[in-house]
C-alpha cells in the first residue's frame, strides 16, 4: 500500500475508553461497550476511531503508562474482544487508530523492572540512567507533571529520567535494541489489522545533552531540552518507513513542532499524515478557565496558512487533556457549542470529535477532592493544600483540568446516564438529565451535516483556504473555494462589512446560497451577526 490522501476527506472520533460505555457493570468503560455503540458512530458519519490507550497498565496516567505493549488491560477486556471490535468496525467501514506511547513505559514494565536491578543489567540502557545523589540530580530540568525529571534510585546511586510522572520512565531511543523492540511492536499491531496510530508525545523522544542549561522558566522554556530536539529526524524516518509499508493512518501529538516546521513533518514525504497543534488552547490572562477567543483564532489562522501549500492539520477543539470547549471557548450554551463546531470542522485538515462533544457535554462542577481521579491532578491538589484552603485548592486544580473531559459519557437520562449499570469509576456530571445524547439532537444533526459536507465537497476536503477580517476579535471568516464560512464566537452581536473586500465588492450580486446557518439569512455586504451566529454559504 502507498500513502494516499484519503484522510483529507475523513473525520475522526476520539474515544476515552474508560468513560465511553461500560458493558459488564463494573463501572468502567470497555471494548464491548465500544462495540455496542458502533452503530451510533456509523450513523454519526465518522470514518475512524482513535482509542486512547487500552494496553495493560497500572493506570497512573490514564493508561499512558504501559506495562505490556502486547496485552489489553483486563479492565477493557481481552485481545479477542479487541479483534471482534476490529472486525465489526471494519464491517461498518470504520477504521481503528490506537495510541502509540513510545516515549516512555510504565515503571512496572518488565524492561524497567529489569533495568532497575543493577547497573550491569542487560536492560539498564533501555532507559536513561545517570549518576546522582539524593540532593544532586544530573541537571535542573523539570517534568511536565511537576518536580524534577529525575527520580533517584538508592540501590544503584543513579537517577532515571522521566518527562511525565516518575512512574513513566523515558525510553532510551539511542539504544538500537529499544528501537528494534518498538518497531517490532508497531508491526505486530499493524499486522493484527489496525489502521493506524496517534503518536503520543512523540516530539519528546530525543533529548538535548544533559548539560543543557534552561534559559527561561516561562512558557515553553523548561521543555526546550526535550521538545522536538534535532536528531529526532532519524527516528521519525524509521517510523515513517514502517507506516508507509502498511499505509498506516497517522497523527502526531508533537508539541514544539512549529507551524513552520509542520509541513516537513506532514507533507507527501513527511513522517506522518497530520499533526495536532497544541497552541490554540490559550486561556484568558485574567481567567485561566476561560478560552481566549482571539488567541484561538490567531493560532488557527497561522497553522492553516503555514500548512496551505504543504502539509496537513489535524483539527480539534477537545480531547482528553483539555476541559470541555463548550465552557472554555463557549458560554455553556448549545448555541456556543454549535458555533465552535462550525469554526473548526470546515477548516483545511482532518477534524477529530471528542466523545460527548457532539452532544454538548460540559465541565464537571467539582465540590470535593474525592471526585478527582488523575494522579497528577491529585498531586497538584495536595501540593496546593500546603498554601491554600481545601475549597481554594480544589477551585484552582479544576480551573483548566483535564478531569472535566474524562467523566462518563451521558447516553441518556436513565440511572448513571446509561453509561453503566454499576457504580461509575468517576462521578457522572449531575447535569446528565438535561445534557445527553438524546436531548441534544440538534447539535448532533449539525455535526452530521458538517461531516457530510467534508465527504461530499472537494472544496472542503481539499480546497484552498483564505481568511477575512483577520483582526476581528470574535468573528472567524474564511473562504474554502466556493464556500464562505462565518462564525461569531462570542455572546454579543457583531457587524461585518464585506463591501471593502475586493472579491465581495458589489457583494449583493454574488450568488450565495446558504447551506447551513443558525438562522436563515441571505448574504448581504453589511451584516449583523447575533451572538454565536454561524452561516455557511456556497456559490
Ligand atoms: O505538555 C505538553 C506541552 O506543554 C505536551 O506537549 C505533552 O506532550 C502532552 O501533554 C502529552 O500528552 C500525552 O502524553 C501524556 C499523557 O498524560 C497525555 O494524556 C497524552 O495526551 C503522557 O503520555
């Protein structure tokens, strides 16, 4: 198989399996639960599913700490179940993409257990060990989850390196044996019949020399020594060779890859099909729980423009690491969720929908620290307790916490929102009788329409993109060849005047038909948009 551009037309759906659907009443979502819901996903119209890690794991980091790359974690089912899922999904023409987590393993992975035993263990060099003492780590680098990137080991008087939790030791990619093991594993899953991978934290696999001194502790400063560091190209090229052999569908989570570098990563000869930018999740300076709309718009425009002639964007407004968009960039209303949907679903790239986003799931109103589930958030909370009251500490950690997006899916208004017949592993949002898959049909319909446009219209799947009113703080306006998309991303009115724009001068004569919209409104040179209004026109 060769690399084709099929993915230009596709729409992905992200499943956080623990919270998607429980089939056996143990309160945890599972593979059979996904199988149950395949008809729903088919009907929605998506083309592939990206499933967050289902491998064997102690679950310190939501399954991103893998202890066996070849086994399905019991909580999700068996390899047989997974093969049934593959078959049933494929029968419905749905592709399956798995998470590929190869920057690190769990500290319970047999390689690490061996590696820890002694300095001369054959697996020692599978990980990154350096001489250290309890109060002198090899350098001052800090991890994404807080604290040093080094964890000291008393027995061997060395420390091992981890960019995430200390239970997630980083693999040593400089060791060819590690690469071979990983490549073997990738082939194993592709041979089993999966369609592709989402490459987790892939830009961190290469590190700078340990002697690198951090120059700024602000922004991305602390991550510079392990974010898209030169030398990574070799590994990426080797990965690409395998992906190409299988015609695998690939999307990279690659923080630190700039919009100007993304074309090299994702064009015809690039390593992967597409890339998620992580920059648009900007928050208002004065309120970390609120999205910065103009910031979002600017990031989107830059990535769209920088990848216009080469490369491909993976588009999203929600995932398992971010709070719900209806509350960050929206105002909690379904109108705002609709505007957000239109704002990104028709851009150039492959859109992803995160479970529950399509029916307006919202942030969780945390009232008790016992409701928190992520290890790293609980640690942050405990840390904050040293200086804040319980109430303030909880408020602080839940501000833009990824916990919000991880609550069980609200399928209907029956007990436990139809997610489980047992006791849910994480509390269900108390708003489930108002917000669920049954109540918010209109939003689902809109998503269906948007997906259909991507499937049918080459202007949307492969056309060019051109932005207007680029400095407007709240309205996003873009042309995709014969299409014109207008979205008001705020809860106040906006005025647009097209008469000064070359192609629109004498706009009244443009023969625009409205394809979608929150109201029926023929195109006019001077228009007033209501709060959260969206309009899609076609010439
Ligand atoms: O934090 C980042 C940038 O500021 C990241 O780029 C980082 O790569 C990203 O948060 C990684 O996330 C992914 O890997 C983590 C896991 O906890 C997340 O859920 C996953 O999406 C570790 O595997």
